[in-house]
C-alpha cells in the first residue's frame, strides 16, 4: 500500500498521507513518496496546484524519529533522490506552484513544517499543533526555525519552538497561520474548493503572483519592485490575457490554457 495517495483531479494534484494506523507518522519512505509527488506537481505542465492532506483522524504525529536518527547525524541533512523535490524546501530546488494544505487532529513537528511551506492552509476545529523537537533532544530541521517567526511573529514562534508546548487551531487562525477554520470533516472539501478556484485562474497570473510574493519575502521589496514589470511583460503578451479580456466583455467564465 502506498504511504501517500496521489491523484490528479483536473489541474489539481491531490497528495494524501496514508499511514493512518500509525497516525501518519512520517518515516523515510513516506518522505520520499511526498517528495516524488512534489516533483510530479512541479514538472507536469497540466498540473496547476497541489492539495496536501491526510487520511484518517490525524494529519501526522510527526517524524518516526528512530528511522531518521542516522540521517540527522550525517551532517548533510535530508537528501531527496532523483525525481524528487523536498516538500520542506530546506534543500534543493523550490516548488514554484501553489499548494493548499488541509489538516485535522494532530499536526506535530514535520506536519507543521510541511504546512509552513504551503500557501493557503485549512484546519479543522480541534486540531492540535506542536514542535516537540526540544523535548526529544533535537531542534526543528524542516524549516520551522526559518519560517515560523515570519508567519506568527518572533515572540509567538519562540514561545512554542523553545518549549515544545502545543497550540490549537483557534490560536493558529488568530495568528494568520491558517486561513480557514472549519468544522471537523470539512477541511478537505474546503481546501479542494480553494484549489479549484486556483486551478481555474490564469496559470501565468497565478505563477507570477506567487513568484513576485516569494521574491519580496526572500530578497526584499526593492528586488521585487525591480522585477515587477519585466516579469509582467511576457504575461501581458499571452493568449490568456486576450481570453481574460474577451471573457469579461462577453460576460462569461474565462477558460485559461496557460499560454
């Protein structure tokens, strides 16, 4: 049985953690299946957005630490194989397509770090989050120390990174760490509805918006400003712009082709 269910639905790639009997604890095999799914999303022209979710009552209880101890001790860190893309974005190339995230139950350690490397997040009420690494003798190495303070502020980030304490979905929603707080069982359908809207939007517009936003975060506003109109120029010459204008004039839904 696959540890990650992967299904293409239109222009959306569904990626579902599938080890519910172990509360979706992430061993190395599961990591590599997720990394392969991310690479497939990145390299398949017909795919426009990913949706990362989990089967069962919980997103993940965290890393299966005994399976990862040797990896963390090698001084090199996580090493994706050929045909894989690191879903934590701490090594190698970064995904350039958006990912919507849906969580429920327990979302610990690597689950939070997967979430931090996504773009729009949905959580069921009652979801519990934690970075437990300091209670296990290590520190987070999947991006939490890099991204969490940007998402929720320095004090909030250190409050939970340095203690290993839990926080809940309601707190995450107040901080803006998640964008939709829904009833249990509605997290997947809500995330899918968001992904469908992204999939129907102009692919060049989506990718341009995401790239410009990431550039501003990673290299600063001045650099993003310098690239703004040069990046927009090829988009303005696309067939999709003509379709966008024509559909507006004809009062119909646009059908974008990504060219």
